[in-house]
C-alpha cells in the first residue's frame, strides 16, 4: 500500500523522535545530569511531584546559600557538613591522602585515622577543595573567533586561546580559580568561577576493613557492605583568604552546609545527588562506540593487567613497596574492573548494533527531507572517517599516554622538560597546564610524587612499556625509544634493555624530591646541562609525545565541527532540550530508592544491612570485618541506628540516580535538603550507562548516613566528629 509523501515523512521522523525520546526523556526515567544553576521547569515539576520540597533558589543561588552551594569539588566530590569546613566524601576519594601519610610502621590505610582535635588533623597532600561561586555563558565570545575555513587543529587552537583569555580576564584582580567548559560537543561554553582552597586536612578515615570492605571483589557489585566514607576539613588563612598549609590557618566557614538527617531513606523515597561527574558519552555514534569496543577497552584492559602483575609482585616482596604503590594499585584495579564491565556491557546490550539501527532510522529521515539532508547528510560519513583515521595511531598513542603521564619517574622528567620549554613563552602562549596559575600545582605534583615512589616497581613498569614499544610494527614506531635499540634482537635485546635501565636509574637525581624541585627552577639549557639520564629520555621522547598531543587536539577540533550538528539533529528529533553529557562540571540528578533484577527470577533489595556485613566475614582480606563490628552485628538491636522496617542497621543503598566517575562522594539529599547518604559506586550490570542509561537496570550505590554515624559512634568513638555534625 502506498503512503503519501508527507505522511511518509511524518512517520519516519516520528519514529526517529520516539527512538530518541525513549533514551532521553527524563519524564520516562531518572536519566540526565543537569546544571543546578539552570534547572528546567519541567525537571523541577517532576522532582516536586516525587517529594522535593525546595525551590530552584534553595538548590543553587548566587548568594551561596543553596544546598548545591555546599557541594565541593575534590577531583571527585564532597560536601560541607558543618559550619567549620568539615567535608564528607568517600574513603576511596581520601585514599591518596591517607596513603601519602602512611609508612610500613604507621599504616593508616589499614588502621584508619582519627584526629580528636584540630591540632591532630594532618595535611591531605595534593588535595584542593573547589567551591562553585558562579557560572556564566561565554559561548558567543568563544565561537566568534572561529572561521568556517579553519582546519580542525586551527579550530582547537583558536578555542583554547579564547578560553585562556576569558579565564585570564575573569581571574584578574580576584582570588578565584576559573575554567571554561564545553557543552554539547562545542556549541555552548560556560565560565565557572570557584573559590579554591589549598589547605585541606584529614580528619577521620575508618580502617580499610570498613572503608574498603569487600575490596576489588565487591567493587561495582551488589549487594554491597562497604563503609566508603571519610571526613576532611578545608582551611583558610587568618585573613579569610585561601592560603597554603600553615599552623596559623583557620577552618573555612562555608556559606552553606548540609544538615544530617538521622532518619535515612526507605524503599521508594525521593532523593537528589549533586556532584562533579567526569564523563558520559550518551551521544556517540556507532563509529565512536566501535572504537571503544574494538580497541580502547581491550587494549587498556591488557595494559592494566600487565601493570598490576608487576605491582603485585613487588608488593609481595617488599612491605614498604606495598604501602608506596597502594594508591596506584587501587586506581588501576578500579579502572580495570570498570573497563571489563564496560566491554561486557557493550557485548551484552549490543550497543554498537543498537546505535547502527538508530542511525539507519536517522538516514531514512534525511533521505525523505532534502533540507535535512543538506544540513546533516555528511555527518555520519564524517564520523566514520574521523574514527578510522584515529585507529592508525591508537596503540602507540595509548602506550605513550601511560608512559609519560601516569605516575612514573619518566612522567616527572617529562613535566620538568616541558616546563623548561613552556616557561620561556609568554604566559598566554603556553599550554594551559603550564600557565603561571598552574605553577603551584606543578610543584605539588613534583613534591608528592615521592610519597608514592618505589624504584623497583617504577623500573619494572618502565621495562614493560619499553617492550611494548619495541613490539610495535614499523609504521607505528616511537622513535625516542625504538631508536635506542636499533639492530638488537632476542637475548641481546633483553640485555640491552637491562643496561639501558641500569644507566637510567643510576644516572638520575630525579628520585629525590629536593632535586626535582631544584630542577624546576632551571632554564632549558641549564636543565639539559644537568646530564640527568631521565631528562635525556624525556628529551628523546618529547617530539613523539608532542605529535601525539597534536593528534589529540586535531581530533578534538574535528569533533567540534561534527558533534554540535549531530546533537542539534537529535534534539530536533526529540522535540525538547537535551541534557549535556557530563564533563566534570557540577550536575544534579534525581531518583528514588529502588532495587533491580539483574536476571530472571533474581531481585536485589535496595538496602543492605549490618547482618550482611557479618555474613560476608571470612577473616581474610578483603572480607576481614573488625572484631568490634562483628560483636555489634551479633547484638539483637542497635538503638537509634536500627531501621524499624529492616530491624537492623542499614549499610548501603541502591537508587535510580544517573551517575558516573567523579560522582564519588556526592551527597545523597532528601526532599527537605538534608544529607542521607554518600554515593560511591554504580552497579556492574549497568556499567555501560555512561553510553546508555537503562531505567530498569542503572543504579547508583551509596553508603547510608546511618551507617556512617553508627561506625563513627560505636566502632571508632569519633565523638568530636558526631558533635560537629550535630547528631550527638
């Protein structure tokens, strides 16, 4: 039966709109990560219908008194929970700070840490607290500098220059930290202004057997029984301004802080999360998804496994090594399990195939509408070409990324070498990471590296990557390494690598923090004159690495040509505003407490309990429950900490919130604006929610505030913390 053209056109675009709405309409599910300072009216209505008792201004306002104003950026997320700058975040977020103050004699990772007075609080080395003051649309200023004829690399450079100028102007004469972030693939830019607090201290972290109970075995899994919380504190100078650590500093007094609810949440109840999610990829094409599935995740998984094999071996042989590399092991393990879950999800849910089918519908709609074809007809071919070209350098670029930028002695050498070149330029002409305002952080990186450095482990990781480079095919060689071993093979090559490593580690002074700090002040010529072996290696690899970075910039510039139009087309199909992908900026999401069914005839209840903690106990890490906690679990009741419906102490909660990496530490907030939990994870079955949110499966995992209070009170005796929280 024939269909009139106009009716046919409406049918095709209707199918397109339906496909997108099912994925993107938050009225159908709790999907979406929204900017707290510009919440759509529809979203507010949906939240208020579920139980929100607050208005927009009570969530975020320019005066700093909204609940979102109490949320803190820490690289992940935290929230102010007292008028004296006390911050609640995750155990795993504070893990780096605890590792850096630990030794084999005083292992605070295992023992936990509690400062019973302000004088006992210790620096959280390398940590910064960022408080969002304002967000301003600067799209017109950024895009006005672009010309249609620019190459992708030129586009990237022009946008970078414009954003640096915007940041410079915004920071001038003010004690603030600013950044410009891209939204919708490059069609919108916002200037965020922060108060940056550089004196952050450790207050209270439970023992590893509580804060990391279940370890990597339970990571991303449900049911969960982890007390993943910790407390930090932000300080300022006595003059009320941000300042580096000093015994004369005073606690920061936030304009807003979250009050703790002792009632917690129950099945079906409404809650919000507010935090700093890093990256989602909800608008990727099939070509971008295929790149992830076919190369990126498999290759990263392979490299993570090789690195962990080395780090485990060195840790078992040396107790001090185990402490030094603990943070790195934890981080790699977390990324490994994440990537394994991603890859499994790609296969289980046929993400690439599903996206191909959507793109077929998209193409059909274009073919039926000449105007739409003219506007968007080149998009998918452009994405295919861009990702295809990227594969040509993907493997050597990934190896270089890890080799020079992931916590090795070589990464320190590359920082010093690049700084010696960048410092000779005008500040505005430098790479953004090497501008004058970043110098304190660069120095901090050089200093705190020592706290996680173990030479033998570093050497073996470097050996691994050298061998990875030497195994690359001729067309993908990294000359800075390959050229050193030209003509060597077999046993001779292995001996040559050994000799090369011997020279590197015997002819360097970069393994001492003081020497690194001294070299930071040298000119390029004077740095080379030091004849340090690792600086020499950085010099040999510099051109290879700069070429890698240029390819990344060119790819990013090309994406700013394609992605805004792709998202524009999808928004036209959906007939409504789409939420922007997560990009490290503050976001709000709503949801409810709710379990899920991972497979047929299996249902996971949304709250775990103290009884479950004891049931998992084996006496062997990571299921080595503290004796005191086992005693408490054996008691018939626990007073005010028991949930009447459960008849037990609630431990962790499942909610339908849309979250991702960076949301760790996000406060879970009830409809009254009170703190009821602290988010720390997502569920393994829905790992791919970074790409596809699934209403019936995507869940976030948080520690119930009642368990936080219970552990602080009954296990660790942290009375000072409880008093400050106002719950005593």
